[in-house]
C-alpha cells in the first residue's frame, strides 16, 4: 500500500507554532512516527506553503498507484476552491486531517470547502489524526 501525505501552509512550523493548539511535535517527527507505526505502508511526504504546489502534488497522483491521500490543507481548508477542484478530479480516496479540532476554534475555521469532496475528515486528535486517516484509507480500499 502507498499513501501520499500532503501538508499545507505553516505545518513546517509545527513544534514551534502555537504548541498549545498544535502540540510540540515537529512535522518531521509526526511523519517518522507514522512510518514507524505502519511499516507495511510506503509513505510519500510533502509539505508546501503555496496553494499551487499543493494542487500540483495532488494532480501528480493521477495515474500513480496510491491507495489514498492524507491531506492537511492548513488554512486553505477554509478558502481554496482551487484545491477543492483538484481533489474532485481525483479517483484516489482523500482523507482530510487537522491536528486541532477546527470546530472549537475561530468561527472562520468551522467551514471546510475541501471536506465535501474528500472521502472523510478527521479533526482534533493531534498527530493521531494522521494514524486514523491511514486506518480509514485501509478500510476504504479493501
């Protein structure tokens, strides 16, 4: 099984940025822990601060053999119809994840424009959100 993990803007700042909201682990630590937890899965990890680069990464899954995509679009979750359109064009299951519970935060974070075209959304479980997304993809591709 191969899973693409795409992280959006400012997630490269994890561990330094608002640890009370996002935790103290760096993105590199989260990725390493995910690889250790699921040694049978070949992960490909990307992090981009730009919207276009995220779209390019998603589009590159076309014709590739990925069982699924884990996507944390960061703030683009709430604003990017372009990323939404890229997701909608794919036939690979995509699970949207968020470290924090976006529904308990500022009102503008309560709405995801991307979730409706994803297979599902996991929010609020910290780094465990990524592990839960792997489990969801496993169940979706059975």
